[in-house]
């Protein structure tokens, strides 16, 4: 079946897909030739299906298997969340007009950040980005999906992202030996246990009314989530008050303002301090002069 989900304007499919590297992490797969973002989704009723999403005139065109009414609602809700279809970035665009390095943001409809369907998946993936190279993050994510994810019927090479219960049924040793996540094994396993037991309701963070500082504190309580990971997750959750400062951020700011000299997180914060609630967006979509 095919249907289209409208987005609040301005919206550009490619701007969301390429907002960061999530589209390269399983179970996402982006087909450059057909401009199609595919995702293997496990529904609440445990059915596994593949979503094929493309640019539409007013939003996202979706193609998948036939869905009943509850399934259609679940798929719709998940995709609306993944593409942040309902958010309004007009205030960010208004302040960005005064900055040449952000002059392109409204024209390119920049502001949305591609999300996974669940906060659990985004937390796990963020943990897998810490203290490693991007290629290793991709490999660890792929192995995690292959080891614990449920396959698409008739296509064992395509699997959904693991549920918390499926990871909790394993062990840190399996995560270390088969998924090769190293020291992250304990954090991922503990997170899966906490979510499965009901101790931690990550999905409630989507609609949280907590002030950003309080939400950040909750994220920092998660084993494996430090200041960088918390800021990254806040961006994904639509809170833009913090910058995810890692080696990339230090490098880009250094070349932009400090001639490539070593800097600290303090210099990064200083350069974007004036952007306040849009600090993360300004950093994320800055037109950097250095491409290394």
C-alpha cells in the first residue's frame, strides 16, 4: 500500500535524511539511485515489515505492505516522529537570517534531525558512537541488528532493530563476543533490562514537558550517556540548548576560528553561546569552511 504523510512547511526529504549519519545505520538503508530511505520496522504486534520512504510534494511518500487500521496508525506515528513532520522552525529561521553562516537554513529547510522510531534505538545508537570511529559504529550497529533483530519474512538479511527484551534475554558477554561493542556491553545490557522491566520509560521522553536541564539530568542517569551523548539525544528529542561536543566539534570550531590550534569544549560553547535555545541547531547546520 502507498500513502503520503504531510509535513509542516518548509520541508525537504533529503535535508532530514542527510541531517546526520543515522541513515547509514541499520536497519536504515538509503538507496542513492532511487532516493529511497528504507527501514525495517517491528510493530507492537510483532509483525515485521519494510517501509520505503521517498520525497513527496508535501511531505513523505510511504510504501509498505497492506496494513490494518491499528497498524496504519502505528506506522504513521512512527514516521511522523522519525521525520519530525510537525515541528515549527520559524523562530530559528528568523534569528538565523542575521548570520551569513546560517543563511541557507530556511531555503534548504534545515532543522529537523532524522530519528529512529524509538528513543531506545536512538540511545543505543548514540552509545555506539562514543569513543570510536564512524565505521566502527556502523559495524557494531549492523552486528547488533543481525544478532538480536527479528528478520523480515523471507528475507533473513533484513532485520528490525532489536527490542529491549531481545537484548535483555542475552548477556553482556554475547554483546562483547558477537557484536563486538567492547566496554559498551554493560551499558547497553543494563539499559535493555531497565526498559524491559518498566523501570525506565524512554519513550515518554518524546512528549516530556520537563525543562531541558531536567531532561538532560534524566539522560545523564543512563549508564553510558555522558555530556556528549546527552546533548546528541537532546537534539534528536527536539531540544537544542546543548551542543554535542566530540572530536568532530572541536576540530570544526578550531579550524573555523582558531587556525586549527587545539581547543577545549569551553571554546566551542563560547562561539555558540549567543544562540541560546538554538545553540545546537546553529552548530549542527553551520556552514563550516573546513571539510576535513
